[in-house]
C-alpha cells in the first residue's frame, strides 16, 4: 500500500495555507516594531514586541516542520507500548493541569502496542490532552479512560465537573459526576489568529501520528474530549 503525503488532501493543503498566512502577521509586526525602534527611538518597547513576534514565527515554523514530518512513511517502525508513554505524558502535564486548576486522572490499562516512534507518540498524546486541559474551567476534572475490548483498545478522554450528587440504584447510593458543560470559548476566541491556527495544527499533527500508527481519532468540539480506537475500525487486526 502506498503512503499518502500529509499535505496531499484539500484539507491539509488549506491548513498549510493557513499556517503560511498566519506567519505574515507576526512578520509584519516584527518589521514595524524594528522600524519604530529606529525612527522613533522607542527601543525597549519595540524590541519587546519584536521578540514576541519572533517567538510566534519560530513556534509556527516548528509546527509546520512537525506537521510535514508527521506524514506517513513506508518504513519498519518499532512497536511501542501505549501505557508507559501515556503515563509519562500524564506526569508531564500534571503541573500544567495544576496551574489551570484542573485535576488530571488516568484510569484503566492496556496491553496494546503501536508501530510508531516513541517521541512522536508522546507528542501526539501531549497535544491532545493538553488541549483538553486548557479548554476546561478551573475546578474541572479531565479523565483519560483506557480499556482493551475484544477487537480494539479504546482511549476515551473527557472533561467533567468535580461536583458530585448521590444517585440511588438497587438500594445502594453511589456518586455520579455531573456532565461537563461546554466550556466558554472566550479564551480561544481572544487569542490572535496565529494562536488559533497553531492549536489546529497541533491537533492535526496528533491525529496524523496516531492514524499513521493504525488508530482512529475522533475529536469532540461540543463537549471537549476525544476518542482514540486502536486498531482502526476499517482496518481490524487479523
């Protein structure tokens, strides 16, 4: 089976075009800031703006390289166990979640392995989970549930309120978690277009890496979360 370039489809071409377009804004701002520093002697303020825009350009270029490198390649890749990488990602993001006031919890386990470079799998999971954390309200919980079913492994991630109420079933009380209300997109909308584009690129990179490894990725927008199924439903293991 021949490999398909990550930039071959119309959607991928549009995303690459959006990335290039997003580079024009910080580059223009950088030029203006440097011009002001010369013409108006506003050195400190202009240099600060120039450094900020330069950092935006650098991050965008790095993401473009990651996106292009995530394209499928016909080569033998090592078998990487999912759970150790997922746990490492959870440890790495625990401080990020704490700053956001979000509790991150990974529950369940799996014996699945994927044909993928370990570093790319780490980055893919990190992009997905960090995006979910950043879309939660302070006080919420992000739950990553992993389970091995008969024909596939399911990785389910969602955000929930850490507010519980008693629920009685068969005469026994148990705690149920209220479903997460859709988080306000004010933070995302308040970001400039370059930040919004970089978010989309990170999610596209994560999806591409996992799909190249044989997974099926479904991102949720209405109620922040995602589902990863391994192996893909249209390519079951034999």
